[in-house]
C-alpha cells in the first residue's frame, strides 16, 4: 500500500512539473504580449542612454510591442539594478547598464542588495567607449609624460574631477595615480556634465571623461586631450595615443554597456533578445549614430557578456583593494 501511494505521489509530481514546463513554454511562445520596461541606469541623453534608446526604438518594431524606457541614474546606477534584480523573470523587465553597478559595485559597497553574478541573466554586451585623459591647457602639459612630471613635482597641488565616488572616471584616475605614483586631489561631481564643466572652467586641472562629453570643451580650447584609457588606441579617435603607449605600460580602463534580465528569465527569451539586438547593432544607421557619439559597437553571445562581467569584476576588485578607492 505504501509503495502504491509513493508511486501515485511521484506520478502527481511528474505531472505537475510537466504542466509547469508546458505552461512556461507556452508563455515563451507568446512573448511578448504586452509592453516591455527597459530600465536604464543612467540619465536621459547621457552617453549610456543614447545607445539604449536607439536600440529600444528598433526593438519595438521587431518585437511588436512598446519598450518603455525608465531612466534611474540614482546611486551610480545601483537603484536601477536593484529594481531589475527584484523584477519577475518573465521577459517584461530588462536592464541597460554598465560596468559600474554590474561589476565594480560589489567591491565598493559594504552592503549591496543584489549579486550581479547570481541575480541577473546577461543578454548581450552592446556598446563601449574608453575614457579620455583631459587636462586644463593652463597646466602647460601636452603629453602624458609631461602631466606626470608636473604632478610629481607638486604633489597634492592639482585636483581632478569625476562623475562621483565609485564611478568609472574616479576609479580610472585612482588607477592612474597608483601606477604613476602621483598625488592628485579627488573632487567628485554629481554627473558627467558638471564634471566636464568643472575642468573647462578651471576648477580642477585634470579628469578622465567619456569622449563625447568632453569634446565640446576641447573645441572651444578650454580642455586638452592627452590619451585614451584603453590598452590600444580607440578607432574613432585614432589620433590620440593610449595611456599605455604614452608612458604608463599596461594601463587599461574601459567602459562597456549591456542588457541583462532578472535571473530565471526563460532561456528562449534571452536568446531571442540576443539575436534581435545583434542584428540591430549591424544596421548601418545604428552604427552611424553610435560612431557620431564616439561609441563603439560590441555584440556577441550571452555567454560572452557573462564572462566579461565576471572578469571585469575580478580585475577591478583587485584594483579597488590595491588603490584603496571607496565610496565615501
């Protein structure tokens, strides 16, 4: 009798699991049946928001449903990631974010309500851009080596701006300080425009900035560019040397963006999104728009993006511990 009851129980369990699987498959087949929310962990019109909206516009047509862009730049993008990590994994909430909250944040905050490796499902690495090392022309430095010499000669005399504590611009300059043994004073600002404007106004003497944000000040002669932060030259700004080739061997810092979903989002939905966004990134009009904003195209598989997130976190975790960078 006991064996029979056990058999009936196992049959019931198997039947329940089969029904659940069938229900999930049916849900995936009908997806999307309503609007999708795309949370963006940056302000509207920022260098992160521009490609997000360009791709969202194309996805609307391909998926046959509206994509509602929800900008949440607070706390360096962490608020946006928290919202996505807690959302239902049904394909109706997506997140467009960058390496700060997706890879660096766990090493900067004592407490974080999400684990990027466990609570998110990578969909695709979409775009990227280096930072550029920019200085005030009043410094008289026209190369990375000259800037290093000036900073070493007068330790603590010069200030640098960043988008804020823990931002990519902050961490990149802290790495630069560590590698070159120079002392610069950090002045965090509430975002990229304010940080760039401070350099142009002479409130600070140096900064790492995203290219499109600082170029208007370069054109007015208020800022001078010395190098790009990536290991190699940036194809969209080939005239600028890399920091590595200009005097700091091995220096490398990059900024990337990508789409993730809540962990547990059906694999078929992740694959569909990955396929559609890869196709969109190949469109000439999209490539032209991104190039005009000095943003490079990435693309690739979910597995590739997952590996990028993992290795970036490992590398910058070590840098953060090494430099002592923190969120005040």
